[in-house]
């Protein structure tokens, strides 16, 4: 052991350079003890340049080449402050067990902080839901009934009515001041941060399981359900004829598979945005997009298709109340069979509306209103009365009015009368 003495610059406690002691100095490396005041450094150095040591404020390590570490037991690492790690090449983390990444205060997971905040802001959410006018209604998730203060239109609708301002909206500023302190106290307990951010300059790939499992997720029966197909006119009656159409029964065949799930849960919003490459979701099973709020599908072209390899696909649209279709140009329906059974409301609005049933008839029930002209190419069969506020003319221009004209009787005499007393011109009319 050798020592390198240095000149003392100050006596007593003001001494800043006490000396450097080299404990080991060999061809392989050196172990250094630095006794300088405020340094007190211990350093182990290899001739390759590898260094590891510590001083009063920092522990440090430098590896000029590869750095390898193996822990046969458990390993724990705790950083009280911020932690930074930089890799200028490839980076791979491969646990053979579960991989868990958690961000946020520990109290989020050990105490009901989030539940307390949600409960405290509930009054604010209710006030915002009611709107500026007291038009009434029911919350789509809470089923809270909002009062209606005012008069509806002559047909009972909110649209066209007159309503007072919502009292809750008028007092929302006072409510914000009242709840602000309570919410701020809860947010203080939440701590700083709590967000997980993943950013990639090029691509992000999420893959669960070795590969997709292509089990049958449903049973398709080509003639599983009976529907009205067309109408046969067996005079004087119209007879409905039924046919079979596709029936799909969902089957759960993959829930027991112990791998392959990806779950995304957002407490408030789930936002996705893609560039001109688009968004593509492909599934061998059922796909479900449900919401208790409004669901909007829009684009330059919206295509909905029910198709299978066996050509037994089906598209069903169901609504509790109304179905409304509006187009600025044209609406067209083209099918072998068009069957419309309107128990509630079905509204179509477009300058042009066409229906084409190539092999069968179009059947509409229970009532249909035409506000413009109706042109029928073919026979018209009516099983009830025909009530007209104007003339009914047979034969087109210059024809015979059916309101007032006579038919020859069997004896050759003319018999006058209204249309209800006339005999049909054809036995099969």
C-alpha cells in the first residue's frame, strides 16, 4: 500500500485537500480512495476503462463494452425521485411471467379516491345534462327524470313549443364554486401525474397470443326464419306467402382459450385517429359496437354489407321508435323481395325514391300516404272502397268518368246512377 502526500492548504476544518490513497494499483486496474473534503470518493477502475464508484452525492458506473447482470433471486429497485433510461439501439424487455405497468398514486388503488371524486361531481354532471331550457327528458344512463317547465307544441312535441330556462343552468356558477373546493381537495390526494404515454416514431404493434384462432363463432341456417315473401292476388283476396330467410345463432367457442385477449378500458373517452391509410378491424367472430349515447357513422361512402361465403348474409336494422332516412338526391331499394311492415314509424325523404322488386311484389302495411301523383304500370286491385274527392276517369284523356255515366242493361235500356250502383265492366274486376 502506498500513499501520495499533498500539501495542506488550510488547517483544521478548512482543509479541502487531505490526500489520495491508492489501495491497489496493478496491471489489471486500480482501487482508489479519495479523501478530499466533500469528495470522499471510492472508485474501482479496470484498464479497459470500466469504472464503478461513489462519492458523497452520486454513485456512478461506466462500461465501455458489454454490461451483463444476472440475479438468481428477486430484484427490487426503488427511485424516490425521477427515473430516466436511454437506449440508443434496440431495447427488449422479456418477462416469462406477467408484465405490469402501473402509473399513478398508490392511493388510486388502495383508497376510493376516484369514487369520491365521481360522487362529488355528480351534481355538476346532472346540471349540465339538463340543458339550457327545461324541455324535460330522461338521462340515458342514470334514468334521472328532468322536469319540463313550459308548453309543448300543438301536437305535443318539444319542437315548436315554448319552455322556460332550466333553473339548474342558472345556478351552475354557484354550484361550481360550491363543489370546487371539495373536488380540489380530492384531486390533491390523487398526487401529480398518473398517465402512461407510449410514443413511437414509426409503428406500434400489439399482439396477444401466438396467432388468431379461427373457431366457428356462429351457426348460419339458410332457411331458419320465416318471413313474408310476396302477395298472391286470389280474387277477391290478397294472400301473403312466406319463405325462409337466414337465421344466425351466435356460439361462444373461444371464451375458454387461455390466451389472445386484448382489453382497452377508458374511464371517460377512448379516442383513435388514423391518417389516409384508414382503419381496418377484422374479426372471425362477432363484432359489437354499442353505446347508450349517439353512435355516428360517416364518410364519403358508407357501406354496410351482410355477406358470407355461402351467400346467406343478412342486414337487420331495429329501432325502438323511429327509422328516418334522408337523402339530398335519391334513395333506391333493389331486391327480389321488398317487404315493409311499419308498426311504428318509417320515414323516407329524398327527391327521388325508387323500389325495385325483381321477382316479387312490394308489400307495405298498415297505411301508406302519397302526397304527390301515383303512376301504376299494371293492374290495380282494391279489396276495399275507393273514395275520391275528384274525378275518376277511365281510358285517359277523353275517357269516361266513373262518377256519373250510364251502363246498358241486359234489356238494352240505359241505367243512370252513381258509381256504387254500376255493374263491373269485367267479371274479374
